[in-house]
């Protein structure tokens, strides 16, 4: 067993432990009181070279910085990790030493952490034997016991020395009497008492008359009991009386025969005078309007001045308050503020000023400003708090009104630009410290001018206020919604967990904005365009982040409004100005040069995993910017009037590939997306039928997909074209169902075979409400005789749930992302039953 806790012995012990564990170095750290740091006690460096500046940093470890050490060790667990697996702060600390591996063994006393042994390795450690961790834990227990015992013995020696010093240095008179009143020992005297040798004198000769008389009265009672007997006396002096108090304690005599008495006499003159001054001060304080209070260590009122009852709404003293927690009289919403103030005062020992609302006996609460400071005890420790309370209700309300005008929007009550700037910089500072993300979204109300022109500015204000409430309702408590100006809002999402969360939030914002607002008896459903940017992915400061989100919002409006765009999806464009024009030019060349490609995404049978059909999707690889997202170049092609040529190229490539698949015996159907311009074209149906026949295919080989909003916006016009296609043998599918403005009566009348549920519904299957909505859509589609294809299936759990609802077909990244034709052909031949 380890019995010596001296520094040399500890170093030798650490060397033995380090060599036994085949470590390069070993160190012993002692857990500091309060649990916030650990102090280096001893060490064995072994093969490790330790620069002086690094050794200085390792002398004391702050647990608030190296949280991975504290969290594991305080749980009584060993910490063994490669340096790369530790928190960044710990890696920075150990990096200059060249360590590869770290093993920390906790030292526990009664289950509490008292320190730890750190074993450092320059190379990856060998594989540990089965009993080695238990052996290290046993050594750690022995070392912990030795440390605790050594510290206890040291404290006892120090306390004994301190007691001896204090008794000899005190101004109190300490002496010993025998049972007959003879002075046996004198350890300390008092300037006002006799200075000659008193040993051997009876107390009547040794001490002044008043003192001797008080001792004589107390001696029989002290000898008759085991407790302490107190006595008091006054010594008259020309410069003023001296007030003394004393205590007698019976103790066994040195030879064991009989009992002696030990007396301690203390001069309390200054205390008496201080008490008189204190009473005068209290009487003076009672004249003030500010209330003076004293609180016990647990926050209960122990003393209050007369003004306390006035603050509480009474005219007389309020004795019922004494003994009650101050929090009983504080507004519940301000309890946390008061608790934080308590802790700060006791931690720092400095005065703290805090504001809170005091609940009155009658009437509304009043705002108080309290200056709190510690109430020091004789031992130098805070025995409670004291404070001065002042009514600042008028000033507080005035300040709040000014702050509201300066920092908040008058119409919506949301933060304005000034406050947003401050909140954004705070969020970015936290993100830099914690390595987290902050998302910023610019929100613009589409066609707001039309609302103002049609209904007036008062109605426009109503729409803006309603929109603000709707958006705020879907945000987290820590998120910030601000009004930027006019019909523009900004949403800030601090501490963003991941980018998938951002997509879900953005979609919820877009959906909630479409709830109806009734203006003069007419229901209007406004839409919004959103541009999102993320720190630090898209910008490294507040101004750049605002600029990125603003540019992305204008891109969303250019994409047709009522949509969400992310800066990360268009960052390769560099800017939404000059480079945007360059992209348009290169797209024009790409379409004219037949450079666009077709990728295919399987649609899978939900029961067998077989590929039942494949959806043809346009893809464009730009020589300058790389892969361009279809969400960008498809609307761009429509704007440039290139969508017909682009669609023709995609159709030709896809039908050519389908013809080859038919020749190789593959029977899967091809799904083609049809744009608005093509569906409106009067010759579209005839041209498509002719093209299919030209490639030796049948209309039944092709499924036409049109978006919900496109199919149902111009019902009469689209219905005619869709019926012609359906009568010719093409299957018709409504794509992105749930994102448009569906009418059941319209849907019932349409020649639709397949309903493709939008991926935004699939993303919400982890919520009970999302699952109920999906179930309702599937039941509705089946009741209308339609086949259901669910898009955006990304997990096996989602696939299994959809199977249970009776969904026939599924499509999504869980099965396959859009892939080149060769890869898709393998899926068509082999199936994807392993994904079901």
C-alpha cells in the first residue's frame, strides 16, 4: 500500500504506475475545492519532453475549458481516448507535447472525485490485458486514500499550531481556577485587568471586586454541570466603563483529582457601542423612503425597515414578512433574476444591483431596484445578504417605453434593425465560441403592393401584423423574428443543430404564411419568398450573412415567388448579378448544343422492391460552375424561352434509352415531367404521340407528370389536354401533391391515375400530425381510385410505415438518388428488395 504522500514518494509511485502501464509520462492532479479546477501535485516525465510554457499551462487545469476531462472523471469513469477524439481545447493543450493517447484514472473518496492520474502515450498504447484497468483502479484507490489521509494530518497539525498561536495572541483573558477559586494558570491577559502575576492568588485578590463577585456567583453552577456558564460585569474607568462577558467551563484537573474551571473573559465594550450606533442607524433608516432589509443565508427576511411596509402597500410595520422568503413577495417571472443575483453576490462578494417586481398587498406590483451585498459573519463568511430597495416604477416604465420605441417595430412589436443587429452579433459570437451555426432568412411578402392598392394601407398593416404572428408561432423560443422594413422580415435561427432542421423550418414558414387573412369579407392567401444563408458556411460576419440572405431572397422571387431558396444551393453563382447573366448565356449554349444529360430515379414497388418505373430528370454540368441544380436552370430556361427545346432534348434522350431497354426485355414505365409552357402548347399532345410512335413505343410505356398547381390552376384548359393524353393511352400523374391549391372536386374530375405525394409530407413522418396527414392523403387517393407514389423516402422506418398504410409505390434517396442510365438499368434488372 502507498503510505507516503510526500512529493518524492508520489513521483516514485507515478514512475512505477507509468512504467507498469507502459506510458511515456504520468502526472497526479488534485481536485480543487469547488470543483472548477485541478492542481498538478507530482509527475514523472519519462520519455516526454515538456517545454516550460507548456508545463506552466498544465500546472492548473480549468474544468470549464476541459469539460471532457471533468464530465467523465466526475462520474467515476476512466477516460481513455486518442487525442484527436478530445475536445478542441484539450487537443490544443496536448498538441505541443506530441501525445497520441491519453488515459486518466479518477481518484475517489467516498464516491467523490478528489483528483486523477493522467497517463500520456507518445504512440498508440498496446492492447491492455484483461485485469489491467482493475489494477490501475486499485492503485488509484490506494493513492486517493494516502492523499486524503496526508491532507487530514496536515490540517490537524496546522489547526493545533493555529490554536496555540491564537490563545497566546488573543486580547481576551484566559485563565484556570481550582474548585476553591485559586488561580492555577493564566494564558492571556487584558490591558484593563491586573498585569502582575496572578498564579497562586485567590480570585478575590487577583481580580477587581465586580469581576470576582461575578466569578463567585457562576462557579457553583459551572462545577455542577457539564455546560458553559456565562457571567457579566462592568469595570468603571475614567475614560468610560468597560463591559465584559465571560464563560466558565468545568474541566478535569491535571492530576485527575477534582475539577477545575477554565475562564474566558472578553471585552465587549466596542460591541456594545457598535450596537448602540446600529440602533441609531436603524432609527435613521426608518425615516427614509428606501427600504433596508437583511436576509438569512436561505433568503428569508430577518430584518426590515419601516419603508418595507410602505413598499408592500401598508401604512404600519409588517411583522408577518419576517421569516418569510423574499421570493414570496416577488413576481414569479422575476424569481430566476433574483436567484442569479443572490448567487453573484455570494460568489463575488461584491455589491450587485438588480430589478424585480414586488407584489403588493393591494394593487399592481411595483418595480424595485435592489442593491444587494453580503452580510459578513465573524468568521469572514457571508451569513446572508442585506440590501436597499428603491421604488423605480416610473423610471422603469419610462425606460421600457423608450426602449420599445428604439428597438421594436411599432406595428408588429417585433425587433427592428437596431436590435436585430445586436442580437445577430451576439449569436455569431456564441457560434464562434461553440463551433455552431446561425441561419438567417430574408422573408418578403409576395405582391404586397396589390393588397395595399386593392384594400388600402390599413388592410396592408393588418396583413403584416397577422403574418408576423403566424411566422412567430412556428419558431423556437430562442429564434428571433424581426421586421426589416416595409413587407420584409428577417428570421434568425441561432444554435442551428443541422441543415436538415433549417429546411424543415423554412418550409414551415412558407406554409404558415399561406393561412388565410380576411380583408373586407374577402379571404386572401398571401405567399412569401424566403432566402436563407448560414454562418459560417456562407458568410463569416453579420454584414456578409445579411447580404447573402438578401441576395438569395431576390433569387427566390426571380424563381417565381412562393418558394424557399438556400444560399448554399446557388453559392457557385458567386453573385446574383453579373454571374447570373453569365449562367444564362452558358445555359443557352448548352441547350443549343444538346449538352444536357438525363438521370433516372427509380420508383419502387412498396411490396416487392422491384423497380416499376423510372423518372427522367434533366441534369446540367456547366464547365465553369460545375453541376447546376435543376431548381435554378429549369426556371431560367422557362424565363429565356428555352424550356421547349430543353424538354424536347430530355424527351428524345429518355425515349431513346427506353427503346434500348425494351429491346433488352426491360418492361419498366418511363415518367416524363411536363412544363407549363409545353402543356399549354396546342400541338403538344399530337407531337408527343408522334414522337413515341417514332421510337417504336406505346403511350402506355410513358407516364406524364404534371405538378398539382399546374394541373389545377387552369382547370378547364389543362383538363382538355390531360384527357387527350389519357385517352391516347398515357398514364397521368399529379406531381408534388400537397404544395398547390387542390380542390377535391377538381381532382375528382381530372383524368389522373397516380398521385405523387410531395416530399415535404414525408419529412414530417417523425411527427404524429405528419403521420395522420399522410394517412388521410393515402385514404383519399385510394377512395378516388388513384395509385399512390410517395416521394422523398429517405429511411427504412419511413418505408415500413408507408407499407403499413397501403402505399403502392415509393421513391427517394433510401432506394436511389437520380443516377446515370447504366446504374439505373442495374436497379431495373436486379430490383431494390434489399431496401424494403
